[in-house]
C-alpha cells in the first residue's frame, strides 16, 4: 500500500512576505512624526495630553525593544545559518541596534519626565532628535537590504513561525488587540497591500476601517483633536 503524500502548507511553498515588518516600521515612523508635531507645537499639549504623550512614547519604545530583541535573538542567527555569505550585513544590523540602544533609553528617560511633569516638551524633543537619525537610517537599511535576505532564504511558513516566537509570544489578548490597533492606525489599505494580508477583502475592510481611523477618536487616542491625527502610516510596497 503506497504512502499518502505529505500535504505542505501553501505558506511553505512561497517566499517570506515581510508585510508585518513594513507595517511595524511605518507605524513607528508615524508615531514619531506625530509626537514631533506636538512637541514642536506645545500649545496643543495640555498637561493631560502631555502625560498621555509620554506614556505613548514609552509604549512605542517598549515595542521597539521587543522588535529588536526578537531580531537579535532569533532572526539574525537564523539568516546567518541559511546565508553565511551575508555575515557582514547581518553584523551591521546588530551594530545598528546597539547604536540605537542609548538614544532609545534617553528618550524613555525624557518621556518618563513628561509623564511625571518633571520636564517639558523641549527635553523630549531633544532626545527624539538624537534617536531619529540612527533609527531612520537603520529602518531604511533593514528594509532595503535585510529583508532581501529574508525573502531569499525563508519561506512564509518559516517567517510566520519566527514572528510568533520572537514577537507575538507573551502578548495577552488585550495587548495583542492594542498592537493590532496601533499597527493598523493610519494605514491606507491599497489593493496590493490588502492582497498580501491573504484575508477576504470585505472582512479586512470591516476590521481595518475602524482601526485605521482610531487616531481621530476622542478618548481613544492621544492624537485626537490635533493635526497630528492626520499624519498617516506610509506603507511602501516591496
């Protein structure tokens, strides 16, 4: 009697699609641009909004730490194993993370000061200025070169397993919902991006429509009622 053929997941037969990486980077850039607007225009910052902005920046930096630690602990070693010839680029990715660590910590200190009303927007803006240069350089480098290695040596099933192990593990359901709302906020879901989600378009529009507009909802967003809410996530297709 012949053996039954092993059925492979469709995700195991196609290259990794790093849409979640693109969405994360876009959401991070969006929040930093929104924060910069409020910090440069402090007449929009009531004491309550300033505290909320400080807490929002602390949350953003916590997510950035989780993101980088997942790459350092899981992704770069896996890519090095599959593509030893890429060692120079992967070392550069790690070194760029190290260069971001100190200014990231300084922004966290300034944001805590904003929450506690120990300092004003000027100190937070100064810390943001120091962080944004190396951070934006790294994000662009990772998108342009790092993700090319991913799509070359990993299939999509392997990429999803990495995401679960490195980033999603440890989230409570409430934390996962907050992250989903954050990453969808301000995204213009073009047909090409929607196709990459692999979800039925009507279902995704019902889900993503409200989440994409959450920045304008009073009480739900630190940005609501300010021009910062109009700053969108710019998702660049690969």
